[in-house]
């Protein structure tokens, strides 16, 4: 084994805010940091933006209403995205979607007012929004490491097609989905369940076409468990969520390689459930399989505050709240022998505090998305994409405030952040 290796940096950048990860949290963070006057670089390992919503074919967006589907509680950038998609006729407003329908795979609980969308057109919309905001976008680029000094990230090393890139940012926002930056920056993290470290499982989503919608509607039942088929904006076309690959470590290449291999065969089994056993799917065709395996849980950071199951169950209204959500604690079974999903009831709506985006041990880093500081069971709802967008929007505005006022991210005026969020249409109450 070599004791030392000399690596050559091909390019160098300087920016105000570096956002690592172009999924729902990352696009929101980069857009709102840029709109607030920052020079922003956004990196994404995949060819297009959107993360699991595009490369992972995950859909629909889970509900942006409260627990019972009575009150709209997510706005801001989510509404902007839906409005843009409407111009392409590539979304159905959540206001128009009821539960127990083809759009919810006939699931009732927590599924009132989901948002069906087209993944391809979403990638176009996100491209438009990021570039209009003035964000410098680097796809095919992955976080590799960082250089830390005195509790701050000084340089970030990225692995790009042309070689290594060095970025010198003032603030970094980690939206990698695996807390990759936070872990390298020395932030305490843990994986999966607090007791045994086992994460929620992964699933490889796919799409089918040629479905007889009327036949499926007459069947009026979910396909054989665990298969779920959600109709998209196109007649006869469905996104399919199905089997699990267990104990998958999304931050480990070997684990992901093995899991993805197993998941491909699961797609064939799940398609057979639809084709052979589900009315309306007799002539269905397998259209596409997601190139990216979705894993519901990876690392969690230790932040200034850890959201608890009690907070979600009781709806703790934090003074520093930056988002509100209402989807249930959807924790999928962590093994074949364990029963998962909605074990614990939630409050009518619950809140996400700014402190849970602020990691310990690093003064110029924010984290947005499913890796926020949160108990494993509690994150079951907050891992959904609309919640990630809300967190990213808050992190983007907060990063601009920290840069403009030369403050540590933990020292910004949260009351001012809340007012700025409300001015953009975000909902925090």
C-alpha cells in the first residue's frame, strides 16, 4: 500500500455557496441562495437535476397537505415547480387528486392530494430554474473530500470528468442524501436505526405503459403487496414502487452495487405481479427502469437539535421552525421478518426547526434533506421530496444571510429567515 499519493487538481473555483447534490433539496438551496445575490455552484453526480424524482423515477410527490388532507401546508418552491410543469401539461395539481384512486395505488392513509408528475419534464423545468437563477451547474461531478481548518470547510474536492476540481466556498450546503460532506467535515453522524444501525431498505423504481386505466379503476384495489402502481400524467402509464433490498448502505459502493444487482431481478417479479395478477395490466409493457437505486435512509447528522418521534407525534411547534409537513412516519420494514410502514400516528402537522439543519462541529455547513438531525423513525415522513424542497429553500436563504453578514450559520437571525421564507410563499405555520 502506498503511504502517500500526489493528486493533481485540474480546475479551481471560488464561490459564495457550494451546494453538493442536485436533488429536491439541492435545487431549492441553490436557487434561493442565487436569488439572494450569492455566487452559487451546484454539483450533481447524475446527468440531470432532480435526484430521485428524475433519475430515480420516484413519484408521485407525496402530499403537501396536512395529515388528513384538509389544509395545504407546503408552498414556496414546490408551487413554483408545479406551475412550471403545468405549462408542459406534465403535472396534476395536488388539489385535484383524492386518495383511494389510481393516482395513489388505491392507498388511503396519508395519500390524499399527492402530486403526479412526469420525471423527464421535471428535469427540464429544474434546468430552466437553476440557470435562470444564475447558478453555475456542474453535472457528472461528485463530492470527494474536503479540507477543514478551525471548524470550517476551507476547500472542497470534487471528482469531475476532467479530473479533480478544488472549490473554495464561504458556505457549503450538503444535499448529497448520504451526508457525505458532513461526514468528511468531522460532523458526528450515525446510520439507520439508533439501536442497530440498520437503515430503511432500497427500491428500484420502474415505469409501465399500455395499462387499461378503466380496468384498473374497476378493480379498485392495490396490486398484490408490496407492489404499488401510481398513475402518472399520461393515460395508461404508471410508476411502480415495489420490493425491498435490505440493509443497503447508500454510502458504500460495494453495498450499493450488490443491492442494485438484486433489485433488477425484483423488477421482473414486480412486473409479473402487475401483468399476470392485476386487472388492467394484462397488456402492460415495461417502459423504463430507473438508472439509480433509491435508498430511503442513510446517514443522519448530529445537529444543534435532533427531531424526535415525540415531536412528530405531538406536533412540537419550534420557535425556529422553517418548514411544516404532514406525511406520516413511513418507515419501511428493515428486514423480511419485520413489519414496517406507519407504526406510530403523527400530529395533524409537524414542524422542522432550523437547528436540525445546523450540524455540530462545523461553522460554515448546512445540511438539507433526509440526512437532517432526526431520529430514524421520525424521519420517515420528512424524507419525502416536498419536505426536502422546503428544507433546501430555507438552507439557501440562510446561507446567503450568513455570507452577507459574515456570520456562522448557527448565528443568523432566524426570525429574519422566517420572514424571508414567508415572503417567498413558503409556509411555516
